[in-house]
């Protein structure tokens, strides 16, 4: 899947560890626990991100297991 949007809030695991983020459209991004610390800048509220990975989308929502993530570049600049 290929998703993009603004991060609304970070998501944490049961021990308080960073595990992903929630986008403004309700999509949840899940990142591996070993990579979450390195990706923290992308999982901060207000940051616009584009993420790629395996995911599922149904009437309950959309979740993506992130393989790659980046901040989109504005091509109009």
C-alpha cells in the first residue's frame, strides 16, 4: 500500500514504546519496534508523511506495516 497524510498522534505499545502513528484520515502506521526510535521524527504530530508497506483496508479502517517512510517534497517550490 501507498498512503500519505498528516500525523495526528504517535502510537505506543503496552510498555510505552513507540510503535507507529495515526494519520488524520484514521490510517494507522505500524513500525517495527527496533526501528521506531530511528523513525521518531516521522511519527511526530503535524509531520506530513508518505509510507509504503503491506496493509489492510476494510470498513473498520486501514493499517499499514511500514516498510519505507518519507516526508513528501513539495514539487511546486
